[in-house]
């Protein structure tokens, strides 16, 4: 069982992102967003971890409530969240509205790997397991 972090009407989970130059990780909270195709991280966090637009392999466009934002896409060698680790994980990097306390979105490119029983009324994940063949 895992309790989600509730912030107003949003549910957040801790995620652990690697620094580019060493084997340590930084913890951030991401909004669980089944409407986001990719996991999105604020560029200030990506900069802090030692990555930049120079690491990008394509551009990204985010069309959200705050308007259209241009960003870039990179791969992290590892990404940890919900007790699991994925390697060579693709994320989009965008300037997020951090005034709202949102530093990123946990998107479907992570969530599609798992089967979960989420009770949104209590903010609890009762069961999570990795899907085979994804």
C-alpha cells in the first residue's frame, strides 16, 4: 500500500532522478497525470541535475492550461518511482508553473508499465505490479 501526496485536487508521488555526473539521485514530487503521454520535468530541476538542452534528441511541445510551451526531450539512464526503476527513461523538459508547486508530471510512458489499484477517494494505491511484456 502506498499513500499518494494530496495537494488541493492533485495527487503527487515521489520520483528519484539521477544526477548526470554521478550515481546519486534527487527526489521530487510529480503529479500523477494519465493525460500526459510523456513524463515532464521542470527545466530548472533538469539544469540542477546537470542536464541541458544539449542532451536533447528532439524538441517537445506542451499544450496545457498555461498555454503552449516549447521544450526538449532527453533520456535519463535511470528513473525511480512507485518502488520501481526503469532504465533509459525518456522525459520531456519544460518550464513548469512552479508557483503552483508542480515540478513535473508522471505520464503514461511510466504508468503504462504497471497495473495499479488506485482509490482516488482516499489517495491510496492498494496494489501495484509491473506488467509483463511492456
